[in-house]
C-alpha cells in the first residue's frame, strides 16, 4: 500500500497528471475543430508540460506546501531531465514554424519562474493578478492555438471563440488552487481569493463557467460535444463550490486537475455510443 501511495504521489508531484490534463484539452481541440491526430505534436506538448511545470515548481519558487517533497525531489529531477531529453528529440520532429509560433508561450513559462522584474527579485507569478492570466494564456496557447497553427488551419472566428472559452475554463479551474493557497501565499501576493474573499471567488468562477457555457452553443454544431460539455460544466461547478482553504491533500492537485481528463473521456464515450 505504501508503494502505491508513493507511486501516486510521484504521479502528482512530477506533473504527469497535469500533463495528461493538457493532453486531453489538446485532443478536445482536435475533436472540436476536426484536426487530424498529430502524435508528434501531442507527445511534444505532453513532455513540454512535465518539463515546464517541474521547472516552475522546483526552480526555487516552490510554495510552502511543496517542502514535503524534499525526499522525492531528486527522483523528480531525474525524471524531468529524462523527459527533457525525449522532448529534445520530439522538438526535431516538430516543424520549425510551429516551434517559432510557440516561443511566446514558452517565454511566458520561463518568466513565470525566473525573476526579471524589480532588480531581478520578482517574476511574473509575484505580480498581483498576473499569475492566473499568464497560466491561462499558456494553456490556451498550447491546447488551442499551437495545434491549429501546426495543422495549417486559419485561426478563424470559431477558433477564437474556443480560445476565449478555454481561457475562461482554465481561470475557473485555477480558482480552487488559489483558494487552497490562501494560507500559503505571501501577503504581497494578491491572488483573487485574498483580494475579494473565498465566496466571491466562487461566484466569479460560476460567472466564468456560465459564459463558457454560452460560448459552447456558439462554437460547436455537434450535439455530442454539447452534451459532454454540460456534464463537464456541472462537474466544474460542483468542485468549485466545494473548494475551501482546508482542502484534502488531493482535492485540487488530483480531482480538480482531472476535470479536463474527465471531459475528454465523457466526450469520447458519448461520441462512440
């Protein structure tokens, strides 16, 4: 049992879980826009997520609740390095124009962790309200815009609507994490829950999801996608409304993070019925 728990904790802490969430959002984009499955790009984004997230989490800016990872940090570092090596291989397989298009989102990820403001003492994460916007933009970039650009498709109005919807969804999904981190974040870090309170944060998340639901009916003609999104919509609302500062260990890091995975499997199941 202890081995299984250790393996599960490694799965979460090494960012494998969040990488699957990102991959599922890429697959959802491919379904919505009828893009061909691109194995090389999908693996590139999956490995890039692991590498990028672990860089951000363990590059000296980890929160207080990450201090318990000290014993397993070396294994995570080795795993991240191996993922980075494989990522380098897949980088060769990705068209240069796609890599160039993704540079701004990669740069945002780097600047999110590396101090470059206020005399190199402050990074993007430490700028009030910018953290959540940067994370959402990077997710939108790699789960919507990069796949569309790589497929040589025009970023049309429908794609823009999907990108806006994805941005709103990611912001809503980040809110339970911010609620959890209220007691860990520095006083100077003005996250949404610290500024407006937990209850108003939940109402904000609800409003964002309602807007994303309205956009859903402007985006996709397939009834399968609408039905799947409705289930996903209510799941997000349930987890958002139940979020609190004293969460269980895996509430946000596993269950909330798993919601895009559930969305993809629900969409896949309904589509194949």
